[in-house]
């Protein structure tokens, strides 16, 4: 495995984001108290055969913001991993800009329950839920 990126350092502006953020075009704009917000610049390279954005990429973008929301509540000696991800596609997403907001709904000792909403042109494009395992760093 490659070295880990410390998401707390990313939030603090002290580290570059992990490669997946750049690959997908997701940029964190705010993260605090179990909440994270970001802008997703959606490339045409993510279009599917129907001419809309492939649903898996929409879920992945939401997953990225949910990770930042959880990170705001972690101790420095903790890390996390998503253990499931469910995305509902309310409208097709198009190439261009979208906004993503993520919230930790419940932060337990070992599992956090997180939701996210993806909006484009002021309309809800997708909503996502995820359970996230909280672990001690090795
Ligand atoms: C169509 C339906 C599933 C159901 O709609 P209904 O319950 O009948 O509701 P309604 O008709 O009210 O429509 C709701 C809103 O949607 C809008 N709209 C609809 N169609 C289009 C359109 N063509 N283009 C633009 N907009 C369209 C429509 O104007 C309305 O918007 P509005 O309220 O006026 O602003 C809708 O929820 C939807 O498109 N969800 C997203 C599904 C999605 O993107 N999935 C992920 C990608 S699939 C994948 O990756 C797998 C794959 C891989 C490879 C190859 C192939 C597949």
C-alpha cells in the first residue's frame, strides 16, 4: 500500500488531498463538526452510455465528502474506512459543476452513520448513505 494521506491535514490546508479527489475533480471547501462541503467539477470523461454521468462516480464523489465529514470528529490516533455506500439517483448528473454536502448523523464508538446530498443547478441529483468503521491507527 502507498503511504496514507492525513485528511485532518488536508482539512487544515497543510497537505494536498489524496489522488482520488483530483482524479474525480472533487475539491473540499469546508469541513467542521461532522459536516463537510465541496465542489465537484464533473468532466465529460465520466459520462456513461446514456449520455449522463455514470452513477458510480456520483456515489464516489459523495463518499469523498463523507470521509471528510467523519474526519472532523476523529481523534488524531484514529482512522476510518467506509463499509457500505448506497446512492439514490434522483436526477441525471451532467458535466459541469455540482455541490456536495455530507453530514455525520450518528458518531458511535466504532461506527459512524453518514449522509450526503449532491446538487446541481440547485436541484438534488443524488443522495447517499454510508456506514463508516472507526479504527485505531496501526
Ligand atoms: C428517469 C428517472 C430514473 C425516474 O424519473 P421519474 O421518477 O419518472 O421522474 P421525472 O420524470 O420527474 O424525472 C426526474 C428528473 O430527472 C430528469 N431527467 C430524467 N431523464 C433525464 C435525461 N435523460 N436527461 C436529463 N434529465 C432527465 C427530469 O427532467 C426530472 O428533472 P426535474 O425534476 O424536471 O428537474 C430519474 O429519477 C433519473 O433520471 N434519475 C437519474 C438516473 C441516473 O442518472 N442514474 C445514474 C446513471 S445510470 C448508470 O450509471 C448505469 C449505466 C451505465 C452505463 C450505461 C447505462 C447505464
